[in-house]
C-alpha cells in the first residue's frame, strides 16, 4: 500500500527576475512524496502562477485528492488530471522515483553516471540595459555558446542596440542568440520587428505574439525571416487532435516543451512526435522548478538525444534551492554523482 503526502515550498529568487509579465521574486511549488515499505518517491508539481493552465483556486484540493487516491495507480490518475498538467508531471516523477533503486534517478544514463552533459543556453532576464549587458558578459565569461535573451519589456530600439553590440563582438558561429518575447509583440507590427531582429543573425524567437491568435501566428510563421518557436501556444492544449491542429495550422519552425506546463513526460513526447512528423524542430526547457523538477526534466531530456542547446539552466536562480548533483559548467548541465542530495523539506 502506497502512502502519499504533499508539501508546499516557496523558492526565493536571488535577484528579482523580469519578464514581459512582470517581476518575479518568489516561486511557489509543491512536492508529492510517496512511501511504500522502506522506499520513497518524490515528484514536483511545478505550478507557474499566471502561466500554467492549472493555476486555479482549488489547486491544493486537487493535490489532496491525488494523495488520498494514490492507489488508483499512475495511469488512472493521469487520466483524471488531464486538465492539471503540472500535477500529471509531479505524479509521473513520484511513481518513477518510487520504482527506482535511487529516488533521484528516474532515467539512468551516461548523464546520471557523470559521463556526459547537456548543452544549455544561458538565460538573460529583462531589466535596464546595463543590467542586461552585465548578465550577458557574465554568461559569456561562464563559457556559454548559446544565449537566450528575454525581450519585450523595455524599449525595442534599446533591445536591438543591445543585441547589435553582441553581434559586433561575436559572430553567429561563436555565439548563438535566441530571443523570447513572451507574446509581447502586437500582430500589426510583429513582422516588421522580426525583420529588424533577423538582421542580427539570431537563431530564433519564442512566442512573438500572444497565444491563441492562430491565424495571425500562422501568417507570421509563413512570412517570417526569423525562425519562430511556439512556447505558450502549447499550454492548455490537451487532446491529440488539438495538438495536431496547432502544429499543422501554424506550422512553426520550432516548438518548446515545458513538461510542467504540457503534461509531463507523456505530454512532451506527444508534442515531439507531432513536431518530428511535420519536420519541426524542438527543445525542452524548465519552468522555474526546484532542482527536484529540474533533475527530472534534465534526465528525461538527455534520453531524447537532441543536438540543440536546451533551456535547463534555471537551478541557480534561487537562494533556497535543494542541494543536488546538478552543476552548470562551461555552458552545459552536468550531474556530479559525488554530490549528495539534500531533500529535507
């Protein structure tokens, strides 16, 4: 008989982190803890306030129900929580963790054996121009060859100027630049902005306009001089038919999977399969989970053997993250299995 409980935990940002939705100072999350005999399983339900489709008033009640009914088994629970992708993901992790000989090893691989690493992008948060420039210098000094910069919150000309200054110093062969607008552009002038950005030899832009504008996004993807990656567009799309419709109607150049927002491992795989069937590229990113969720995402991502830099460098953002073997070195995520976990939540 499995016993289940959950615990809430608030992560504190080292520095206030800016997006087009506002400034982030804290991030609440929950852990599902399973116990069976002398075994333990841990999963993180990484709800993202203001972004997750399951950001609802009765979220904690749903977690209570999941724990009370844990012995229904994973398959039935996943079916019950179709509209709660972060809970689906937490349950997937917890059951895999419980079944493993090591609760922190969900997918054994060369990554978890410390024999290989995952290439990742360095994340530049929004803010004043000098603050953003400081972050860029730090990421380059840390050995990143791919940088993702959030744009759309400050003056567009200033952002262009900042990106131009990077390109003057580093060619696209030296530094891959990605930008993320988080839906900040207006459909009426988005194409004009994409043309200006394309002159800087960028890799791609994430979600230039707000999700839900299918015709406008399809039009942008058809005419864009700069590859477009769908991100928020995938949130809240549950059925295979609806996912297929998004992929085929919009026909983006890339999609980006956040397991906490799209239904965990199973949800991510369904999106990836559709993307590959339609010759669309993809990569995976974290959604500000603690190291518990980030560890699960990283181990899963490694098994997929993508050759693109992934968005998995968020573990160092918090002052009170859980001590783990995850380490970022020279633009890559490593798993140092000489380092112990410290999960005492």
